[in-house]
């Protein structure tokens, strides 16, 4: 009995130490985690304390246009959780393709999004850093191809003070494996949808979610869809057919 008790005590001590280390490195307990978290299921278990980290920087890699569209859809599902308290999001881009009304598919009011289009990457990073200091924002998202470690570190330091969540959507990156200070590196790919009964040609958005890197956590591959206004797992056949993107329509695809 004594041995079992000591084991339990050690586990409790280790758990507290992990929490302290995570807090020192920018991981803050998410206020959203009081109920069902972000609804990501097994994915959330990859993060420290089994909680999707807010108040930190997440990096998404999108090597192809279809990956960018899939990433925007998945991110929109995250924004629905981040913004549910009524706070706004700043979305910064160079050549925005997003069709704002399509955000409503994921429960996001496009009027809560402040869209800002800038030309130079330097401007995008500067505005993002300043915006991350605004505690009234739920999230700051920036589209850009590449970022170096020093730049990402400045963003991480800004968000650690304000607890505002930052998202970097790197479209067609040239340095996809470069080191950054981001807490998590994601790669989202579209998956074929399953046609819904009574709605010809339309199915729930589905994604292959790859967690490539997690600070103080573990990565993995998962299959997630957006169904009934929430994330839900689905079983993939791993057939790798031609991607079918049913995420966020782009301007050029809207009549």
C-alpha cells in the first residue's frame, strides 16, 4: 500500500511540475476548457494537460491552394470557440481569398472579424505583433509565406503578456521546416466528403489533421470533420483520392 501511495504522490508532483514548466513557456490554462474544450477529442490529448493551448502562437503550413482552403475551414472551427465570448478577431492577409459569409458555416459571425489587407510581410508581422498586445481581441490571424525564429519569438512574447491567441497561416511556404517559437505546428489537408442524405453533392467538410510539432507534447495524425456545428472524428480509408475541398469558398469561385 505504501508503495502505491508513493507512486501516486510522485505522479502528482510530476503533474504539478509539468504545469509550472508549461506556464513558464507560455502555455496558459484555457478558460474554454471548463466544458468540452474545443471538441477536438484525441487531438487535445497531444497538448500539455490535455488542453488546447490558447494565449500562444499556432502555426499552420499550407503548401498548396487546396491545403490553404482546408486550413481556413479548420481554423474557422477553432475561431468559433475562441470568439464565443463576443470578442473579435483580426485577420491580416496579403492576397485574401476568403469569402467572409462562408464563415457562418462554422458558427462564426463575419462581422466579428476585422479584415486587414497589407502588401509587405514586414508590415503584416508588425501589425500582428501590436494587435497581439490588445487584450480585447480573441485572436489575431496572419497569412504569410515564411517567418524566422526571431520574428516568431517576438510574437510569442507579445501573446504571453496579453493571453491573446495568435495563428500564422503560412501559404506556400519556402522554408516549411524552419524552426520557430510557435507552440504547435499544424498541417491540414482536405479529405473526400460523404454525401449527406437529402442534399445531393454536399457533405460535411473533412480534414486530415497533422500535428507536426507540439511544444511539451506529442504530434500525430487525425481525421476530423465538421458536423452538426462541432468537430467530430471520422474513419478514413487512406485511399488518397483526388482532394475535394468543401471548406471556405474563395472569391474567384463565387459567381
